[in-house]
């Protein structure tokens, strides 16, 4: 069931929760037993909200993103994303969940070097069985200003252009949630500003954004910030 949240910008309106986590825990095997990474994280994020996830390196930010994407499984607590109980889903169902609801932007781009920009963006659309995958991919690349780079390979693109291809790939299927891990971390300030503008244009279209960042300018542009330290949310 969707959860209604008060809209701070308009007390008479409510927003619907896209993400609800309660006492979320995540640990990994270690020599002395299990090593806790997240130690009881509870949060609610509304549809269309932009949230900056901040905190020191090693605090658990990326692990939280991996749980929200269904790429890792929580070891405790509950997690609902887009109305789906992720703990109740097998690997095939999680793959379909990501296909239908989530776009992910990594700092390292993760483009396929032997495919053109157009092919990199079209591949997930083809896997999803979307009609006119290449037309949709071309439209997404034009949206990020790369309509003139459709036939270029990643090695022929600058770092900023590769990040925009990754963003085009994440947004091509019109996901309800974009998860971005340090999306401007490898970019110069001017190129990073372009990528920031593209991300927040998605929020204006109703997409929910979760951005892990050490960039204070990017964090300040979000509706709010959540700070994680030592696996816990802190004020």
C-alpha cells in the first residue's frame, strides 16, 4: 500500500512514498564473523523527491544504493521500493524490477567498449522488449546533447560524454527511480554542472533521484540531504 507523506512546500497536499525502509541492516562475511555495514537505517522518500546521500567514505552510502537497486540483499529490516517488497523477490524478479523501475548511474560509467553510444543505450531497452529500442535510445542521447555522437565508441568520447551516455542509458526506459553514485566525481566542474542540470531535469519530470555525492553543490540542489556515518543515519 502506498504511504502518504505531507508535502512541506504545501501543507494541504501529500506525496506518495516511493521508498520505505525500516531498521534496514546489511552485513558481509569477515574473518571474525560478519562485518556490519548498515546498522538499522530507516527512511522514507517520496515520489519525485531529490535526495542527496552524504557522509564519509566507508560509511555505507553505496551499500544503501545497492540494496535499493536490488543488487544486494538486506540482512535485516524491511524495504519497499515502488510498491515492491524486495526481500520477497527472487533474482529473476529483482532483475525485472530493475528493468521496469530503476536507472543506475555509476561513477565509473560501465559502458560496453565494443558498442557505440547508441548500442549501449539500446541494449537494456532490447532486453526489456521495448518497441523501437534504437529510436528510443537515439532520443535519449539527443536529450543529453549527444545526438551527434550516436555512432561513437566509448573510447572516442570524453569522460563527460561517457557519463552522459550512462545517464541516457539510465533514463531511456523512463524509470521511476534514478540512483546515482558520485555522478560528477570524475568530471571537471563545468562538465559536472551539465550532468547536474540533466539529473535535476529528470526530477522535474517526476523521477525520484537518490544521489550519493561528496560534491556540496550537488547535495545543496537536492530537496534534502540524508547523512550516513558508520552505517547509521545521523542528524
